């Protein structure tokens, strides 16, 4: 029988999620237009003022999918350390973002979408976040609900 590390407390899970959001550079982004195949792509990101800021070409399916519906799922980590984020996305032009946000994005990730006219930012506001490592952490895996941290 597999033995697991003791389950983390809700407080520790939130700290771990926050650490990943602040320090990881890439995440999986899942969107769907509702009319076609779902799209799953990796994108670089910045945790910015309680939102996830990413960038992609405005013509890519990911950007087109968030425009009409706004629903998105994000994933950090691997299968033994999962962070799932459900949120609402919006496409935002660089000129409509705070300069501090676009500067922080470029500084963290080493490239600047402002220099690419065909690119747009995607800002995701988390509504629900779940985090777990092993089956013993599945109960209580929700650390955010309706945009509010539970701990």
C-alpha cells in the first residue's frame, strides 16, 4: 500500500499556492469557444495584484476563446502537486494595463509583448482554486471559492 506524506493544512496549501503563483513562470491554459475543440496551451504568466497576467497572439485560439465567454482553467505543477485555477479571463491591450504590470511581466519573464503589435494580454481573475498532492489531500482541496481565499 502506498504511504503518503501527511496532508498539508489549509493554511500551508494557500502558502504553497501563493508561492507557485509568485514564482513559477509557466502554466497550462485551457479554453474553449463552445463551438469547437478545447484548447490547451502553456503560457508564461505573472501573478499581478490578485490576477494572472499572460500574453499571446490575439489571433491564437486561446485569445479568441476568452473574448466571448471569458471562462478559463489554469494548471500549475505536475500530477503529484496540482494547483487548478478556474477563472474569468479578459483580453487587455497593453495601453490599458498599469505600466508597473507590463514592466513586471517583462522583467520576470525576459520578454516584452508590448514590442509585438499582434499580441494581447490575457488577465484572469481567479474564482476558484484547488490544490492537492496525494489522495489524502483531496478532501479540503478548495482554497478559494467565489474569488475569496478560504484561509
